[in-house]
């Protein structure tokens, strides 16, 4: 079977398994990129059974040294290959699974950037776009992912119970976040005075396109961060980190933070229990 055929069968399987469209598109694009690489390498269509561990290793080398992919991106692509070839082997599209002989990609240990409460407010104050400002405040007061925030529907924000219903697109799971009192005032004012008249049901919307894009929100944040002379790694997701890390500083129980973030595994949440050198100095001087 040709690799291109196997990729299409894998795509059909993902769709039938009710995977999110983001996942299907992402996996398909990664596999098609690999297909293009092999086609150029051998100057012909590649059969699934001809792919060797060396082909995958050379591709991973190419991603690192020629395409400039970071370790996290290469690790994700390798995870896609593991899922894909396991599927193909299970379906008997190939007699061997070449990826099992490929070593995992070691992640480069990079220090995370955690925004303090004061730094978040500084960013908010510098944002001139009213809707982007509100979205940034919502991200910080709820810990939502940017995709979850921008996908909020009008009925998801309940001012009677003061709860925001969040749907995690990947797992199609729901969680309910209690509405911060400061945020509630901002959201009520937005609905009553600022939200444009539009047919869209998205909570955060524009009169032109009907909704905001993640790239535009990140672009505005990047512009503000650049003006402040801060790290260019600060983006929408940094506000989710800020939400969690500042709750940790305020001694909120990690299990409660886990529920608010929607993590299924407590280990994922535990990354926010970081300690800065200044915090350790303060702690040791309590003795």
C-alpha cells in the first residue's frame, strides 16, 4: 500500500472515531509533510512497507538541523508517527512497525515564564482594543485556553448561577468555572453596552467577521509585550499559566486548580507548583 493511501485511510479512521477536526487536520498535515519528504528523497511514491527506522530518524534529523524545529515539535511529530504506524500495523497494512525502533526525542528543559498578577494588569492596561482587553482579562480570571475562550457561546456564560461552561474541544468534555466577581462586572457591561449586534452566537464577537481569531489576540499581546520590552514568549497561553501559578501562590489547593484548568492528570497541574529563587530565599529566612 502506498503511504499516501495509508494516510487517507488513517484520516478516515480518525473521523469515524469522532476525533476533533483540529486533531485530524494536524495529524494529516504532519503525515503529508513526511510523505513529501520521502517523495523528494527517493524521487518516487513511497510504499508503506518500504519505510525503515532510518527514514524516520533521518527525517527527525532534517526537522532539527535543517527545518529548525524545536524538540517539543519534533516530539509531537514522532508521537503522530507512533499512532499512525500502530494503526497501520494493526490493520495489516504493513508487516512491521518501523517507529518502535526510533528513540524518543528528549525535551529541552526550558524555564517557563510565569507572569505575576502585577505584570498581567500591566499588559491589560496597555491594551487599547476593548474586546481584546476583555478577552485577556477573561483568560486570566478563568484559566481557559484561548480556543475555549473564543469558542464560548452566549448560553455558556450563566449570570444566574455565575458559572462559565467550558467545552474542551479535544475530548469533548465539559467543565464549569465559577465566575470571578471582577470578571462578572466586566462581562455584564460588555453584553449590555459593548457587544455589537450580530447574528453570531459567539460570546466574544466582532461586527465584521462575527468572531475573534487566536492569531489576532496573540498579535495584540505581542505588540504590547514588545513595547514593554518583555520576553517575546508571552502569549495567550501565558495567561493560563499566570492563572494557575498565582492561585498556587495564594495557597489554593492544587486539586482545585486541576479542576479549574480541566486537567485529567494531577501531574500536569503540578508543573505550576514551581518555586523561584526569591521565594526560596524568603522561605528559608522564616527559620
